[in-house]
């Protein structure tokens, strides 16, 4: 059997994402967008989190009328210049429609000057022309003029809302759903809602990733992180409330894992089921801890930890790492015992794009293809 194929216990024939994209005659970006939009249904309940597509799903799409052109048209994206030509308007008017929220971007990329270039679904633009032709001719309506005069730009917010809602639709695991919502809050806002550092660290491990994993340049990933952050008070409040509700459901199902605890049965399957795309198999990040002292202080604390007994009756020294240094729980209990409790360190330190303040998030420059702006 080829390595790109698998057979599940129920007899369903599965293929990898790369093989499915090839059979559907889609480029990787088009296939990832098709999965994100729900056009292609995938099965990610595999150990290791790799996406698989049922052969019957591929056969269904290939049997549709007009394949492959019809399928490609459903995921075709256009920039400002091509979108304006499609609607028969000027690029300036198209930009005004996008800034006022009449059309919602579905993706973006950075040009050579590291400016954000928004992309729109061609199918949705044709729908706008059929639904609201009055927006394409004559003067702009008063509500649009008032928004634009106030400097409103809905593109980033609408793209962010669309992305989050689509990922929530395709995600079943409560912890993965909470991780999707948490991505829209900066570290300070997130710590106020989720005060447990282990839960915040768990978000980073279970959050869904794109179908083919994290790709692109470091600048592109940094722009993605900045654009994902809510920056208006009403949106921040909405994300905080939503995260609280998702977190309540996740905690009722199971607690976030702690260092040294055995992973629950089926953890890989649940993590794999997280996805607008596919949860990647990236290594688990280190759990946030307080500042680590010099080697001598660690050795001294290791000796003291042998004599500290937690309330449960077990010895803290039993939770040591293989290297002989005390485990995280032992160090935390030592600090509590000796009265040296410190406030938790803020998540997202120097060099973390998520730690930028609101002014830094607005530093991304937006351009429109074919316009003079």
C-alpha cells in the first residue's frame, strides 16, 4: 500500500492532505482555504494529528459538475485591483467598501515592503454586486460616509472574526475551542481571564494549525499574530466573555495537564480533532515559570526539597527531573513554604510579537493593489 494511503478500522480509505490536493487539482493554498471554508471535509482523528481525507470525499468533489474549474472558482481570491474590475468600479471605491465592512477579506499576504495586502473571495464579490448594486454606483450612503470620515477600517476586524468563527465551527474539543478564542487576546488580557499559567501554556499546544503546518516567513507569522489581536474595547470584551464560557466547558470536561502528570487516554486523538486545519505535532513548550537562579541556588533548593512534605503526604523530592534538579512543583512549594511567593511572570516576554502594545499592533501598513492609497 502506498505511504500516502491509510485504511481506518471502519474500512474507510484515507489519503494525506498533499495527495488529496493533487487529486482535486488544487494548489496548497487553495486546498487549505477549501478546508477552512468547509468545502473539503477532512478527518483529523489520527494519532499525531495529521490530516487525512476520505477517498469518498475526494470522489464526491470530483464528480461535481464543472470539476475542477468550478471547485477552483469557489476558492479563487482577488486583490483590490482585480476585485474592482470584477465589480466594475474603481479601486478607490472598492477600498471604501472594504473599509466600511461591505466585503470581508478571507486572507492576506505581505508584499515586498511588508505591507498587508488583503484578498477577497471572488464568489462573494459577485454576491455583493447582485445583493446591493446601489453600493456600486452614485454617492456613498450616509452611514458609510460617517464611518469613513471617522477613520473606521473594518478589514482586520472582519477578517479576524471570520477566521475565529470558522475555526470554532470546525473544532469540537472544548480546550481547542478556548485556545482559538484566546488567540484574539493579548497576554495581559489573557492573564486576567485565565489566571492559571498551565492552562495558558496548554492553549499553545492544542491550538489548531493550518493544514500544512506553519509556513511562510517570520515577518508573515508576526503579522498574523498582530492581526489576530482584538484592538477595539467592544471586541475585547466580547472575546473575554466568549473565552470565559468556553473555558468553563473545558474545565468541566477535564483539567489542563500539569508537568509530570500522565496524559489522559486518547489525548493525541483529542488534540488532533482540534481543527480548522490540522493541529501540528510541534514539541510542547516549556511551562511558564518564575526566574531561575544560578546553578548554586538550584543545587541548594534541591537539597532542601528532600525534606519538604506536601499536604497530600508525598515527598516533593519524588517529582524531580532525570537530571537531578527539583521539578517545577517542588520549586513552587519551596517558595510557598519559605514565604517567597512571587507574582507570576507575564506571558509573552521580550521578542514575543503577542506582547506588543496597541500602538505596535497598528504599525502594520495596509495597502490596496491598484489604488493610489
